[in-house]
C-alpha cells in the first residue's frame, strides 16, 4: 500500500473545491450527455415492475417535500426520491458504466444530486459541479479498491462505492465544507454494502435494481446528517478499520489521486447502447462483425463460441433465466437474444421471450471460454472475442476491446438522443424528447431545476404497465 495518496480529508477538500468555474466546455458537454442519458433510462426504469413498486412505497411513506419522482412526477423528500429514482435509473441495464471501478455512477450520483437540489434550491451550475464531484469520488474510490477483486469476493461495486459518490454530490449542494464532507463519508462508511447473491438466484434479482437507489439514498442521508454535525470518523477510507481495510484485500490508494493534467473521471464513462450487463457489450459488437451487421439467418447458426475474461464467466452462466435481470446478466441469453432479434430489441429480455424456441436453440449452441489474454485489458476495457460457426461450416471470428459507447468510441449528444427515442416511446409516446434535451442543454443557465424535472413526467404513467 503506497503512502503517496490523499487522505479522506484531502480528497474531501478537493471535491468541495471542484466548482462550476473549474469545468471546461468539454466537461459541461459530457455532463449534459450523461444527464440526458440518465433521464431516458430512468424514465424507462420507472415503468418497470420494480420502478412501480418503488413508486408505491414512496406513496406509503406519506413523506412531503419538493423532490420529484421521474415518471410519475410525485413529490417527496430527497432521500426517498433518491432511492426511487436511483432504482429506476439502474432498472433496465442501460445506465452508464465506469469500467475501472466496475460501477454505474450516474444512477447513484445524478439521482442524489437532483433530489437534494430540489430541497436546497440549487442552480443548474451547482448541480453540474456536484455531479462531477460525485462521479469523481465514486469512481476513484472504486478504482483504488481494485474493483475486480472486490467483485470476485461477492460485493456489487455500484452499491458498495455509491454512498461516497452520492454523499459528495449531496454535501456540495447542502453547502458543507471539507470537514463536513469527510464526516459525511464517515457516516456513509456504516451504510455501504451490496451482495451479488442475486446473480445465483434468478428469483431474487429485483434487489439488484435497487443497488443504485440504496447507495443514492444513503449518500443523501449521510450528507444531511453530516450537515447536522452528527460525528463520525474522518479517516473513513484509509483508517485501520475503515473502508479499504474492510472491503479491499490489495488496495492501491495512490489511485485515489488525480494525475496532473488528467481529465475528470466523467470522461472515462461508457454509455450503454444495449440493455444488458456491460461486460458483454463488446461481445455484441463482435457478433455484429461476425454476422455482417446482423444480416444472418439465425437458423443458419450451428455454434457460437464466446471468449471472455475470467470475471465474465462465473456469475453470468445461467442458461434458462426466469427473470428479466437473470436474462440481462446471462451471457448465453444475451448472445442468443442478440442473434435472434438484434441488439436493440430491449423487450427481448422480458419473460415472454424466455421460452422463445429460437432463443432457446441459440442458447444451447453457445459456449463460454476463458481467454487469459483478455484478462490483460482489465480493468479499463472489457474485451470479448467470438467465433460464429454456420451450418455450412463457415466460421467468422471477431475480437473487440473497445465497445460502442466507451470513451474511445463515444456517443455524441445526438447518439444519446437516438438511444432515448425508443425508451421514451416505451413510457409515453406523447412526451417531448426535444424539450427534455433543450432543458438539459439549458442547465448551465437554469435557476429552478424543476423546469427539467417537469419534462420527465409521463402523463399516462398510471396507465403504463410492464411485465417482469
């Protein structure tokens, strides 16, 4: 463990000092892409069964406040909104990804920031800076933990690292100083968790949808209690019984520091064009190459061999998933659904497709293989290779190390809009996507962020249902 790393308090000071004036045009443009993407995927998640259950739960709390639920538009307090919106954002495997920390920061951090901003009356500029700090916190803490080792032990990275990122965003909007943020992290230390047991129990997967909502809520609570000066450890990361001692066997604390001249971590985020585990997005790109842009006849495929890093094998092998989550986490199912219907038929993961004869046939033709060479690309890249064997004996192979949507193959604002269109269509075809986009573009000059949140309300929300 290196001694050359920022302490918890020093990291907190850096995050508090990160303000809108320190963001350049590229930072602001990236934040706008991330927020637009978040808005669309959260709307989609809000109408899923888990999103609707969270909405029902918030109604049962009878909590009052100005924070708005995306989708229904219901008003509640910040912590409750963070839990509900974070769950919806993580709810259909379309939220953004930070490869080096194996986490999904947007669903956690943006949910917390928007919820707290409603209570604090924060401006759009305040929100943009808070979101940048939240991403910076969550991803650096996860990166220094050596997330691949942490997840191999059974922790779920988003839920584990998320409370720190959400607390950073919330603390900035609540006006805390560096000691207040460090204190908030000390409170969050007693709230972190996140088991991946859901990967082995297909009927216990709905909780995984909550693995962005739970840390988002905990981060909000930690910052609120921190503002009340509820005392807590200040060495929450590096202390002898603190985060890295508890959760990381071989932490690299020097990775907590930002290298001189390095871009903010928001620029190391991957967008997800496909509604499945990010580990297999490069595999889908391989299938596109091997089938010449999916112009194949699925019935002509005799065998599919998928070569992956070790971390993409063990928890992703269910061949007969019986929940949406299990299907989105299953490499054989993802392969089969993609070859049967293409990569952007998001509904292919719903239960009504799980006994589809074509999908079942292709699952049975798919085999997973560990390729140690692909381990070498981790943690920054999730590479895959495929070989498709056709009925006439032809074989087509492809290897992709940079999946579509990754920092080296980014989505533009227009690309994110294109991704958003079918998601908005699933929720409410009458919603004005261009108005949502305009409000996101207006954030640097926005004084009342409910102007954005009101565009994220589906008029027919109570008439919209989906199937688990």
